[in-house]
C-alpha cells in the first residue's frame, strides 16, 4: 500500500482524522481570494442553482461545477455529466489555480499525482446544510476527495464507514482543506446548518469546492 502521510514540511495546524484523512487548517488561505474570483467567473457562465434530489426534495445548498464533469441531481438520480443541464454548454474549465492547490493538498495527505476531473462548487447561506452522506457516484474508489472551505465558518460532520457511527463535529474556516481517500474514501460526512455570520470576502455565504476523481 502507498504511504498515506508524507514527511512534508510541518503545517501551521494539521489534524489527522484517521488513516487516509486529514484536515489542513489554513492550507488555502493565501490563494483564497483568487479561488473566490474564479468561483465568480464560473458562476457567471454556469450559475448556482438548487438541485432537486431523487426523492423530490430541493437542496438548501446551491451548486455549480467546473471541470470535465459536473455532479448533478434530479428526479431520476445523481450523476456526472459533461454539460451543464441548465445551459446545455460544457461546464467551465477547471482553473489552473484549483488544480495546483488540490495537487498540493492531496500530496500533503499522501496521495500523489492527483488529477481530479470534477469540481463541485457548493454555496451555503444561513441555514443551508448538507445531510450526512458518502460520496459514492465516482468510479475511482481510492483517489481522495479534496474539500476547500471559503468564507463563513461551518461545522463539518465527520462520521465513520457506517451511517450510525459516532460523528465528530469539526469547525472548518476560510482556507481550511480536508482530504479523504484510500481507506477513508467512503466515510460519512456532512455540514451542519450554517450559522448567521459575515466574512469580509463572501458576506453571509460559505463557499465549498469539492474535487473528485470520477474515472
Ligand atoms: C460535500 O460533501 O460535497 C461538501 C462538504 C462541504 O461543504 O464542506
Ligand atoms: Fe460529500
């Protein structure tokens, strides 16, 4: 098995969640303004929208995507598609700054040569939440999820391999990056309802970038 944790330079703060999963506090703090500019550009092409689940529930988190593939949901199910169903055009391409950051974060967590083909962009407002779930619509069952928090802080719910396993509540702030893959790839996770707060760069919003290797 590949080594999971390289002996990289010490991070300001790094929390090992379990084998294959780490929370890197402040890892994206420097490039955060650039990432947010890119999000604005992407959303001007493929706007944020609230998707409907197969069960008919409208999600409180608004979403868009960039990259070769984008994650979508509707009454017929969850899937990855190469075109934005709203505009019928391909998703905006993945900015170089996104790729550079994710490769650096994945490598910090022990996953080399990370090459995500999808970036789901989540936009939370006060009260928005994401229920406990596994990311399991991807063919690649080892490559990590890289998840970047921007703007208003949130409570990240970190469970286990089973839905009813104990849940840790972790604060994720602007610039924090979570990476989970390998033996931790299918851990249940979610976001508690977002609190009313203000961030100088995003106002009352939290933005999350979730990178996945689908194929
Ligand atoms: C997700 O699980 O897709 C997003 C998690 C987050 O918003 O931090
Ligand atoms: Fe997820």
